[in-house]
């Protein structure tokens, strides 16, 4: 016998799962350094050859060579080349007579073309390695640059990293090799010439395609889990539910314990969610990945229990007594309460004990770890639902009424309410109890039917709970971070500044700037010297204002303004200023409040002799200071301090305001804030909507840090976000569960799946269809409008940024032209540099000044050019537009500097004769960050608003659907109540619409039906009386005939004076009595049948009635009655107890009478139940009922026995019908089985 399709699918799942895991393991185990290096290096080589081929194909055509020569004059062609090739990382420098006449980028430092040989080669420039392709034509040299790897002269920063060019490879494992390296991959050119070698980075894990490995591993685990789930389901359906559950739970438990012990994920896969630095709470929750694995496992097992809930049974002793059921309910509520607290602790840990970005308001900035955390929250709530629903379903077996359950629920609610009132009221538990109530109501009252309104209410409650807890825990987390800020503000220490000062000291002592200045200080412009010192103060120290003072060897000041300063710093040293840790010459000033103050007294020595002293003082800028430049070249160790972002800060001394920053306006007198010494006090200002942290480090000093509280819109946005997430999660989960359930089916096939989909679609209510139509229509509209709005706002934000930079560059242009109005050209001297520096400071702008040939004259960020990160050239497109196309301005929306993308504006500078004498560039290094923040905030607000609209639409859809379908529901209810023989009330509908016409037809129909019912009832009564009269006459005639014959014989014997008259009289008297008894019995049977409509319906236990009937007949000779109770709950129905007892008596009596005289009678009575009904089976081993009379067996007056009225089974059918039940039977030569069913209470 072949295996079924379902069994094959199960084993296929196991095989696929094992193969996937084996593939994942083999990819890691059998990966070698050579394979990993070869894989990544070949990608670099392949992409490099594509670019090389593009360049050589271009140079092959002579027309292209002539075109290259024309680029200095052919602006259109030059721009076309830049647009076509620069995006692929191919750049061109054109030299004529060794002079640079065309360039396509400013990111490559200028070089001497004579140092580059013709053909293909690799060169190292000051900012990295390049493949260069040089071709000479007459007096022209064309040099194409293809970047290979960036390599800078300074430590890596956030924007500048030493890495392979991303257009060649995104791999972070490889780097250029040196001659000493052994395990390398040689990259060759198209003509098989060696270019360079690549190697794996030191200490980098050898891992081949790690992303593929983890997905294969997870997919394999899911397939294996699906196999064991299917196997456990198979075992459960065979009647071993405990064994099936134990098997599945054991599989997941073994998986989790072995993972915790061996660290399959943590050690094998180096990804963020398995990094304990991101999240770690305990041994059992060492990482975020382990946490989601744990909750996925628990959810899977609970989902299995939920899907097989009908197979679980409480022990008989638990179902027997009401008090045990009540205790079980109370115990479950206690367990559920503990589980809820554990869930609350999980949410708290995800927010407080982690470095996960949980800023839900800014949805677009949520990371992968953030979404994993949100999925965990969904799983936690889903687990609570599964536990509640499974118990509620199983508890129906217990001897506890719904009224008792309500009492238990409200008693527990009142106890928890009282506890919360004592320790502090929290709205969380009210919403949680409401969720329990709604879920229990759906199980107990609505019999687990899908109710979109109820589940929407559950989702809203869960969203409310989650949003409230989220905001509370975010506030706790924020306060835990705000308190160290208060201490940091009042502290004079800045650890990052100490590191930067040590670096500054080393650089100053190693440079020639100081010796050169003091040797030639009389001939050097002091402003230029100060500008040189400023170039050392970029990066982290740009957060400090600085002053520079210089003195020659005898202590005399270089400038008169420095005359009295030297003694001041000497006094500071003597008065106890602290030497900076690790530094020889820098000190920290004591007793500063709210700022940091450092100074350095640096001796300048030449050949062992002191030639001068330099004093540098640095004072931290206000906390609201926004640097116009990002920390481009800052050391990554000196992390960009964003701690104060979003805060307002005030410093008070003796309750008088010293300094303030941020958006909040502080009072001049801080007495209202109060505060306690060395304590953190939080105060809410309801009027302003701010929360203030007040900290007094000393009796006279006070720090106030304020943060704006979330407003109601933000709170609603959080609630709507979680509501949408829960809905999406439920839909995805429903789809997955549906797939798994179909895989469990032994008869699974594609036809069965399609048929299931079709049947489920046909079962959707009209009301639900309306709701879905409304919601989907609105959602589709929101998506279209949202998409259009996004593109519109994206364009508007870009235009707005362009307008701002245009306005700023024009203002700068006008101001600068006023200063050079009488100048014919920009002279590159110290005076020009100093004036330009002051001009940039006044305009608070970062500026680059270029001459007419596009060469950089000066810049406010000289460090970029001193380190030769950039060439000293103007942007190529900007230069062409301004120089050759005579544009008055040019905006480049996307210039790149390392990994930083920014916009830049360029304008010409003209003198009084409108002659262009220079070009100026305004790079806006912060524009991309500002744009990203704005667009992210806009999209977040848009999504949150749309989420609110979606929630409102859902509520509106339910309301409208109910309003539309309410008349149909009324008609349905009335049709359901319509019965023959009773008065049916017409529906009152005052509108003359389509429903009005339908209702009018219904009212006409019930009128006609009532008249037809009267005629039918009259006809049936007449027919019944005729049949009854005939039957009564027939039944009475049978005993009257022997009575008449007996009387005639007695009369004859009397007249003949028969000697045996007395004997005959006695014999006939007994016969007469028997016949009279027969007449009495006949009268009683007809009397009972006539009384059938007068049923008295009460709530009774079917099992007790059956037991009474069995006890009556089980003592009969040669009779064995076996009663089997397979039910799992109390079997209460609504029926007439007397009629029900007579029903069972009739059926048992018929079973006994159907057995032949010499045969042992065995009767089996079985009881079982489902959610709605109780079922009885009464089986005998008699001779059976002939097939020819099956249709007449319940007809009154019909009988197969030689004696009897034929009313017994007719009585049974009518009595069962009065109780709302059904009766049927099957029969063969070996016996008969009667099937009865009654609806449970």
C-alpha cells in the first residue's frame, strides 16, 4: 500500500529541513580562507574589468579622442561625459602641455602627468589607490582614474574609512595586500597584466555567505518544526493528545537548551540580534535573537494546544464537583496574572535594558533589531490570547456555570483593583481584564465565532496597554539618561576633550608651525598664524571656543593685546588648576559651573633653546551650539555627543539664571523650581507641557534639564502604530497557521487546498464583505494619496533646501562683492585669507574660494585639503556652468565626500565692472541629514495619521455594515421564527426602498402562510380524527368480539343448566377481565398520546434520566444493559423529564421485545457530546427492523408486533422533538441502533 500524499509531504518537510541545515553548516565548516578570498576578490576583479573595458572601448574610437580634446571648450560634451561616466566611478583628468585643462571630479588630488606611464597601471595618491589608464595624443594626456581602495592619512572617522570602493565590492572582509603577505589573490587587467593583490583582513572571521547561512539554518529549523508539529498532530488525533503535546514541547525544549549551551546562533552567526551588547538580560535571555527564538518556540507549542483544544480533557474528579472547577478558575487567573507581569517585564527589558532604537514616532529610523523587538511584543500578547482561549474552551468541561464564572471574574477584578488602589492606581490592569472578558465572552457566549467588532476591541485594548507601557518605560529610560547629564553639566570634566587635547599637544609639538612662527614672527601675519592653529582644532575640539596667545623667549608678548595674559595663566597653575591626564602642558580650570575650561602653556624649543611660549585656551560652547560642520575627520573614539539633543538646559547660581539653551524659556529667578541638595527632583509643568529635572550639586548652584512631554497626538500615534502592527501580525500569522493546518491533513492536496479556499470565501458574511470593501477602498485610497504626497513633499523639501542655500549663497555673494568691488583679481595673500576667514565667521558659513581657473584659493575647512582628502579644484560641473555657460549660480544637489552626501551652491564673484574675478562655493554638509530627518518625520507622521484614519475607518465600517445589514438581520430573525400554526408578526418598515419592497413581500407571504396554515390544520385535524376513529374502532373491536362470544356461551349454558356452568363462568370471567384491561390500556395509550403537546420543559440532566431507565430494565431475565458515558461535561438539556423517561423506557422495552425468546439480550447505551449537542446511541442484538417498514416506523398506529397500538415510537419522536432534538435509526439482521441528539444548555 503506497504512502498518502499527506504522509509524503510530512517526510519531505523533514528531509528538506535536514538538507537546509546541513547546507548551512557545510558552508561554514568547509569554508576556507582561500575560498572566501577568491569569492570576494573575483567580484572586485570582475567589476574592475568592466570599467576598464568601458574606458578602453571609449579610447578605441578616434572620434572620442577628438571629443576629449574639445572638452575644455565643449561644455555640453564635457557635462555629458561627466553624467555618463562619473556614476560608474570613472573619472578623467585631461592635460595639455602638462597643464590640467579638464577634470571630472575634485576628489582626486592633482598630480604630475609625467609620473604616470602610458597604458594601465595602479597608483597610490594621498587619499587611496587607483587604477589609471593613460593615453597620449599629440600634446594631450588623458588619464582615467578608477578608484580601488580609499586610504587616508588619519584615523578612520564616521565618513572616511579605508575600504574597497563600494562600486567594486561591498565586502568588508578584504583589503589590498602588501608584498609581505602570502595568502593573496592577484587581480589582473584585461591584457592579463598584474595590477594589485587582495587579502583577507586580519582577525576577520572566515565565513562564506553568512547571510545565506543563517537563512538556510532558520528555514531548516522551521521545516523540521513543521514535521514534528505534523507528527504530534497525527498522534493527538489518534487519541494520545498528551503524548503529542509532550513530543512537540520536548523537541522545542531540547532545541532551546542545546542552543543556550552550545550557542548555535550566538557563536555561529555574527549578526546584530545575537550581539549581547544590543540586548542581554539573563542566562536564558542572552541576546535578542535568543529571546525571539524562545518566544517563537513557546508560541508554536501554545498554538498546537489551541488548535487541538477539543482533545484535552480534565480528569473525571475535576469535572464532578463545582468547587474544584471554581478553584481551577481562580488558579488560572492567578497564573495569567503572573504571566502578564512577566510579559510586562519583557517589554520593560526591551526598552530599558537594551541599546535598541525604539523610537516608534520616527518609524523610518527603526532598525532590524527594533522590528524584531516589536515582533516579540506581538508574540507575547498572542501567547496570552492562546492561553486564555485554550483554558476558556477546556473549562467548559468543568461543573461551573457562566454565572459563577462572572462572579469569579469580578471578584478577581475587585481584588486586583483594591491592590492597585493601595500601591498606586494603574490603568493597565483594567484594559487587561477587559481583554480577558472579551476573549472569554467570545468562547463562552459566542461559541468562538469570529466577531470582527470583538476582535477589533481586543486589538484596541492591547494597543492601549502596549502604548501606555511603552511611553511609561520610555520615560523611565529617558530619566535614567537625563540624570547623568545633569551631573555631566555641573562637572568640569570632558573625557573626550582630554583625549583630543593629548592628540592636539602631540601634533603641535611635531609640526613646524610653531618653530617657524617664532623664528619669523616679525614677518608673519598673526591672523594667518592663528588660522594655522585653528586647523589643528577641528574635529571634537570644534565644540570649544579658543584663544591663542604667544610670547617670545624673554616673556614679551608678540602682540600688545597679550601683555597681561601670561601672568593670568601662571596664577591659574599656581592656584591649583589640574594637569590634564596624559598631557605635559595642558591644564583644567577648577570651579567652573556648566562649562569646561582648559588651557595649555606650550614651550617652543629649537635646538634645546626656548624660543617662545604658546598659550591656547579652550572654553566649551553653549549646549545649544550647533556646529555648521559635521565631525568629518573626527576620531571614531570621540563619539559625536548627541546626549543633549532635544533638551532645554538652564544653569542657576544663587537662584539667578546664568545661562540657558534650548526651546524652553526659563524664568530669571529659579526659586519656583525648588530642588533638594544632591537629589534629582522631577516636576511636570502642565501649562508648558514640559517635564523638568532639578538637580542641586551645591546649596548655591542648580541645574535644570527640561524635556517636552509627548502630546496627545504623539500618544495616539503610538497607539495607532501598535494597532496596525497587531492587525498585520494577526493576518500573517493566520496565513501561516492555515498553511500548517493544511499540511497536517492526511488528505491534503492542491485540489483540497483550493476547495478549502473557495468554501471559506463563500462562508464570508455579507456584513463582513461590506466591512472589507470599505476598509480596502480606504486603504487603497490612502496608499495612492500617501504615495503621491510623499513624492510631492520629497520634491518640496528638496526645493526648500535649494531655496535656502540659494538665498544664503546670494547673501554671501552680495556681501563679498561689496568687499572686492574695486578689485580686479583675488590675491592669495595673508590679508585675503584673514579677511575671508572673518567673513565666513560673520556669515556663519563654511566657504571655499576659487580663482578663475577653478583652483582653490582658501577655505574655512583647510584640514580636508591639508590631508589631501580632496584635490584643490572646484566641482567640475559647477566650474563648467559658471565659467563656460555663464550661469549666475549653480546648485549641485548631490556632492559626495567619503560616505557623506551633501548639496553645494556655487556663484561667481564680480567687481564693480561686473567682471568675474573668482568663484565661491558653499557646501551644506548638514543638508542630507536635515533632509533625512525631515522626510523621516514627515513619513512617520503620515503613517501615524493614516493609521488613525485606518482605525477610524474600521470602526466606521463596522457601524455602517451593521446599519446596512440590520434590516436583513431583522428579516432573517423573523423568517427563522416563522412557523406554521402560530401567529407570525409582520415587520414594520416605513421606508419605500428596496428593503421596503422585500419586507412588504415577506409580510404578504406570512399572511398567506397563516391562512394556509389554518386550512392545513383543519384538514389535518379532520384527517387525524378519521384515522383516530378508525383505529379506536379497530382496537376496541378486537377485545369486544371475544366478550360478545363469551357472553353468548354463558347465556346458552345458563339456559341449558349446564353442570359445568360455574367452571365456565370462572374461565370466562377471567377472560372478560383481561379484555377489559386491554380496553383500559388502549384508552390510556390514546390518552397519553393526546396529551403530548402539554410538555413541561425544565433543565434536566440526560445522564440521570438514562440511568433511571437502565435501572428499571437491567434486572430483567436474560438482559444485559451496558451504559458508557464518553461525555466531557455535564449533559444538561431543556426537556420534559416525564416524557424523556417514557422515551427511554419505550426504546429499551422495544429492544428487549425485539430479542427472540431463547436469545440473550444485550443492549449498549452510549453518551458523548461536542460543543453544542449531546448524542445517545442505543444498540440491541435483536432481529432488526425490516427494510420495507423503515419509512413507517415513526408513523402513529403503525406496529410490527402482533399486539400494540403503534404509538410507542411515534411518542418517542414527538417527545424528542419537543426537546429540540432529533431521532434516527439504522437496522440490520444483527440488531438495531437508535440515534438521539439533544441541544445542550
